[in-house]
């Protein structure tokens, strides 16, 4: 009998759950269950051992500067294993503080640098004000192409993040990575880093399925995902677009 369980490691939920990241897990679990799969969630807490070779997906949520420092020190022990898993294509959803933590450092306004894990060539510097509000982006592929789909949510961050990877998307309304280059988030192999939360996935079922497809492929299963009735999700998605004055374009529900 085929193993129909996808294992997700939720890293340090007692520290990195500032932006309702449990909501992302609920969406992933529901969408797996509706297709006859089980999402097995392993909470990894401080002092617990992390085995990146035994999971199909990772969630790294948002937290304060202090919490990021605690998690950074804890994960530094496993940096090499985490890096190997990422290069092998392990899907990782990193939100806000978790997104910053994958990079090289977060520089405070004082000039002090909080070390990141250095898994990706990403740097973040604290700005003078926070970048806050609803956001809509045009989702692009890792080669920069777009089919008109959008991703929506809420952002609230002081950090200005810079990198040369493919963005998750181009900002239509909002601030994005740094409020300057009109890019939001990051895509690298199986990694999706983003400042969009609230949580991210309830209003973006297409992105949830994108992550689940990557997790299944990483597990060695390449069966297509059955379509689900996402009318409510798309209604919520379009409500954000409407508030921002963004046309839905070619979104296909």
C-alpha cells in the first residue's frame, strides 16, 4: 500500500508564530485530507532534534528579533543538514522573520547584525519605518514568467530585504521586500520566502497547492492534485484585490 502521508516539520512554533502560521498548516492539512492524504505535523521545539532527512516539507514562521536570535543559534547546529536538504529540493515556506533567518544577517539600526543561517545569499537591514498594509503581487515563476495569477495578504515588517534570486512576485500594490525594487519574496529550488502573512495560504489556494505539489514530488510522488471547490477562498482573494483596486486579471479558480 502506498504511503499517503506527507510529513511537515514546523520549526519552533512556540517562538515563531507571530503571524498566525498555524493557519497555513490548517490549510495544508485540509487540502491534503480532501485528496486522501494525511499531513503529519512534527512541531520542533527548542532542545528537540531536527532531522531534515525525514521530512517532506518545512514551515519556518515569523517572530521578534529576540526570537530570531534564539532560533538562529539553535538551528546553526543543523545548518549543514538544512543546506543539503534545501539543495536537494526540500520545500520550505519561510514567512517574515523565518524568511530573514534563511539569509546572512539582519542589521539593526544600531548597526548590530543578528546572524542568519546563511543558507541563502539574502541580507536584511532595519528601516526607519514599518512597511504595513494589504498587499497584492503578480506571481511569477522562477524563470520570471507570469500567467496572470496574483497572491494577496498582509505585510508588516521593518526589515528591508535584498537578494538576487527570483522573487515570489512583482508588487502590484504594497511594499514587498524593501519598498524600492517592486519585488516581493523569494523562490529558490523548493524554498518560498515571503513577507506576506495574515496567514498567507487561506486566500491563496493556488500557492498552497504549489507547495503541496513540491512536497509530493520531493517525496517521490508525481500524481496530479485533484481540483477542489475553492469558491470561498477565491472570494476572499478577490475581496483583497478589490480593496486594493487591482483587477483579478487571468486568475483561474
